[in-house]
C-alpha cells in the first residue's frame, strides 16, 4: 500500500483507483495559482481541526468543508 492509501484508509476513504491520475480542477479564478489554491485549502482545513493533531481521520470533514467553500458562488 502506498503512503497516500494509508492516509485514505485511516480517514475511512477507499484507496485510490489504480491506473488513474488524480487531478483537482481549481475554481474559476484567474488570481488562484496552484500554490495559492493548496495554501487556501490547507489553511482552511487546519483551522477547523480539533486540538489532537493532524490525523487523516480528523481532517476528512474539515478538508471537505474547505474545498466546498472554494467552489461556492
């Protein structure tokens, strides 16, 4: 099992499908480059975490909320 699958399993998410590359389409915003996008997701995710650290199982909900907030109109 590769490292990302370990994190996915701990978060209760099935492993990545084999034979596919994963891509995330950024929200339509000309000022949002890759690094800025990742920074926004990370900051929003970690701001919502409980105080017990960065465990994948605690990041699932906050990461979903952070991503959803970037795609709202």
